[in-house]
């Protein structure tokens, strides 16, 4: 049988993670120790209370019907969590929308608000799901560079007037993936002013809001005066609560925007499994205690990785949060070639920066997903690595 994929499939480049996994497995088969620092999948298990809630609810015969969206219990848990953590008051019925993980929500977001030919302001580099959603909607990405002189925050003043006037959506991610830049109240005020001037919807991806290692918690975009008028925030339980496989996240913010997304979602799925929603609600109810423990561990990992790479002569982007380290390796070699060399010669798995955008060429993203001892071992193995430069 002969068939061809749709033309839209051409917008989805083959993911490199499968290739990295295959190379790591092959290296491991030789008896070598392989340390995987690629995927941002938390290695720490969910809190016992969360696992218990999921187990108990899954055992009930009544738990297997459609939920048709977020349950009242889940929505109220999100609202309470936001009130405690940020001071933002949300209406559980109109200002919260559950998604099946943040990636699902992010990819579908442009479909809800953009027509073909509309501009979406995003960053270079950026999380790959943003580009997928933009192109799926037929919109045009406008890439704002993340530069050291701007604290790795996109400079909205550099967006051309003709692009800003055609833009429907602005996507920000602070602390970011792959570049863990931190937000500030002053910057978010600039964002709100820009959004109001050009009537642009703002989406702040706050997936790493609980990953901060010094000072105060990163500000929620919604705490900024006027933010609820112009946008939303998306947050996920994947990272902060070690529920990556459960696939549960949520949009919060402007009620009219939430309604549009809800209408789209009603045509796409029948809601997340009820027991997962209950487990997620338990996680949010105990959010402070759970995330305090997580931060203590990840702070140690962050310190070990940043310090170790510095001793090796790698140029690391300064950071005080996020789940990743963004680093420029000291070799004249293509980043995709380099990561496979690192697997073969050092037994360390990292992600090439260029998959996140052209500005990522020559960089790698390294995830804090192994214990300190293994991170230190990875540094030692990378230090012994020799490569043939271009």
C-alpha cells in the first residue's frame, strides 16, 4: 500500500530524544556507566500521600467514567494553591482550565487564537512545543533572541512595529527551558504595557515556578497589575510534583480566554482520569511542604553541576532557578555531533542546543535529573573526554 503523510507533518521534525536513547543503550551494552542528563523527567517519586490518593481512587469502581474536564475538587485546589503561593485570587469556575499536561495545552493554544498568517512572538532558543503549536495553526513565529546583555529576557522594544501590530500571541517562559532566565516585576510590567498597546494575548509558561535556589519565589505573571486583562499562565504538576507521567496541568487567567480554550478542548478530549485529578489536588494541597523538599535537593544538584562545569572551562549561563543548565562546551564542534561524542567517549547524555533554535548552536542543555553523586561522576567523565575538533 502506498501512502503519503499530510503536508502538515513536515512541520514536525523527528525528535532527537529517541536517537539519544538508542546511543545511550548501545553504550551501556558495552558495560560502560551511562549518566542520562537529557530529558527533564524528575527522578524523585511523587509524595507518598499523592501516590496513596491515586491508588485509593483507582480502586473504586465508580472512578472510570468520563470527567469531561477538570473536576470541581481539582479547580478549587488550583485556586487555593495560587492564593497561598502568589496571592492571586482565581474563580475556580471561569479562570481555570485543566489540560493533559502542559505540552498538550501549549500545542493547542495557537489553534484557539491565531489565524493563518498571524504572528506569534516567541524566543530563540525556546521549548520545542511552542514552535509546533504555532506552525500547526498556520501562524508565523517571530523569534526574539535571548541575549546575555538583556539578562536572557526577550527585548520587546526590538520587535518591529509592523510585526507587533500583526501579533496575536506572546509566549514567555520564566524560569525558562532551555535557558533558565528569571522574571522580575519590572519586566512583567513591560510585558503588560506591550500587550495592551498592541492587543496581544500573553501566555506565561510557569512550569518551573517552584525551581528557584536563591531569594524569593519567581513572581507569577498574574500578580502584575493588568495581567489578568491581557493573558494567562500555564503551570504543570509534571516537574514540581514529580507527576510527569500523569499528564496534568492547567491554564489560569483571563476568563474570556479560558472560555475559548475550553470550547476547543471540548472537541478534543473527555478529560483527565479522575483519580489522577484527585492525586493532583492532594499534591497542590500540600504544595509548600512537597516543593520545599524538592528545592533542597535540586539546589544541591544545581550547585554541583554549575561548579563542576566551570572547573572544566565550560561557559554556563548564570542561573538561580529552573530545571536545566544551559552551557557552551569548549570545543569547536557541531552541537549534535558533540552530544553523540559525549555519549561514546564520556557516557554522558545531554541535549544539543540547536533543537531549541538557531541561537542554541554550540550549546547543550543539561537536566538536573540525577543525584549529586552521579552529577559529580558525569563531570569527572566529561573532564576526561577528548575530541577531534573541526
